[in-house]
């Protein structure tokens, strides 16, 4: 049997934004890796998006600026894009394509893996279990992250969602077990990128973090590659090197806008708000790469972070993300000050699997439920006070308003560089509930109240 040999093509028929169309191709497949050589000898790289008879559409990772169709040569490698994987990624800062920008050598590994990834066998999936402690009280107490989960942060425009994402990446841990963080930043300004690097500097220098930085000025195609490279690195760290890995993807709205731009360049029929009709499946191909595998101790937890245009939670990006993920943490201007988390609009559907006796505290679920119930009652009292005045409220309603203020000042409010232990978070949570009479805390057992209640009655 004759071995396959790469063929060089010179028939570049068209340039469409970040895409080139190559004609006369044979035996070229979808997602195949390509090398593009310019007239000057410069080499660029691309991936095949579509093949139709003898035409191949290639997305150029470095963009098509300076490319002349008649003087460009394209070679297809016969395989998808692969990257080296291994512990060498830890402690490195790279661009969105995985090329080092920290002054160090290229990242090497004993193995390589396809960036597109492989579907996890559903029969070998283990349910998410055990907590990931973030050091942010409002998250750890009320919407606990669970190893192997996918949970999103939704933010209204202008709120410091990147600061919160970087804080979680800098502080998160798995209670003493081997833990790594991969932060994939997409479409950041230079100022935001500098802020993220400063926040994550300590963890990066400890070789516990990989930072992939795609800037707003970088080619839009690179943005489509960044989360997949991050997850490919994470899967090897988790399932080959037995580590628990947290992957932070920020901002996924920038990713989706890049996908929309490429879709328009391809001439595809747009769907909602001009996004491609396959936006749901594309996002799912990213988010569903989290999880745990039976018989292997590692896990991949995915934390997508996205801004909601005009604060619209029904916008296609947060809307579809909400369908795929297992909860959301909502940042809103009404929840002040930092970190702006709205506890009544936030939810972790897998929280029950990660908390309780032997994991956090036996009363954790009941404590969270009691706080949520108190805040809901306080919101009703606040709406009534706007109509009739606070002086007309009942003593019980005023107690719940006091409880909500204690929550805001004592549990929710936290500095961007403040890491709280789980014990401190529970102490603050009990302080909040202790502003209410003991008889009102009906969701908590007498044993839990005896141990934690700090009030007099």
C-alpha cells in the first residue's frame, strides 16, 4: 500500500475575510490541518472548515492580511490539528494558539492530542462529586462548584466579571488533592489582559496554572481555537496525570461573536441575531468536555464566563449556555458591591453532589436553603416598603430586611484579592442567619442550630 504524501496546491480561488478557498483539491477532509506559504516565504496555519467536491474552505489562524491569492501555496497534512500535552503546560503563558508569550521555549510533551477532542464514552462517565472551593463566600455557600460540573457566570455589561473569574482561578483548590487551573481568555483588551496576568501571577509562578491569552487585536480565527486547546490540555492533566482541573473560559460572548463572523464569511444562512444555526451544538462541543471517568481519579470542571449584551439573559449566548450547563452564577448591578452576585437568580444544580457531611458541612444544604428563603422574604418586604414605607412594615418584615443587609455586608461583600476559607464562610453564614429569631429557622435541624446559631432566642 502506498504511503500518503502531502500535496501542495496553488489554486487559491478566493479570499473571504479570514478564509481562503482552495480549488482542485483531492482527499482533503473536514478539520484537517493545513500550512499556508505566502509569497514572502512566511508560513501560516489553518484548519479546513468545509469541503465541496474539489473546493476546500480553510480558516487561516493568523488571518489573511497580506495574502495574495495568486502567489499562495497550501499544503494539507492529512490529519487534524494536534498539540503536545503534558505537565509542561503548567506555569506557562501562551497566546490563543498555544504559542508561548512568556519568553520561554515552546511547550513540549511526551504525547500529542487532537485539539478537537474526542467524545467521552457516556457509559464511563461518573457523576460530578466533591467540591471545588473558590474562596468566594457567595459561591462556596450558595452555588458550590462540584468537580466535573459545568456552571456559567452570567454578567450584565460593565460589571467586573473578568476580575471575579480571575479571582476564582487564583484561589480555587480541591482540598489538598492535586489541582490545576487553565484560564482561557478570549477577545481581551490589553488593559484587561494585564489585569488578568497580575491577578494570576502568583499561581502561574507556582506552576499550577496555564494562561492562554487571545487579545481583541489577535486574528478572530484564533479565538475559535483557544477554548479547545485549553480543554485538550485539561483532559490530559485530568485523565492521564490524575489531577483535578478547573477550566475558566472568558469571555464566551467574544468566542460566539467570532463564530458569527466566520459564519458570515462562509455565506451561511444566519439564525437568531445573525448567529449560526449550529451555535447550540458548537457550544455543547466545548462545555460537554467536562466530567469524570470511571476508574480515574481526575476531573475537568468547566466555568464559562460571559457578558450579556444589554443585560439580556434571553440573548442567544446566555440562553443556549443555560440549556447546556448545570447552573449559573448571575452578576447584576442590583447586587452591590463586588462581587455583584445575585443569590436568588443563581443556581448550582449539582451542588447536592458536592456538599454535606465529609465534604463541607453536614448542614450546608439546609443552611443555603434557609439563607435563600430569608433573602426571598426580604425581597418581598423591600418591594412592600417601596409602596407603604418601611415604618408601616411588620416587625417580622423588618427583621428580614435586617437579615438581607447582614448578608450583603457580611457574606456577599468581598475584596477581589480576599480568599476566605470554608470555615470562615460558614461562620459568616451563621452570623447572617442569627439576625433572625431561632424559631424562624425551620429548615435547619435542632442539632445544627445548637452548633451554629449565634442569637439569643
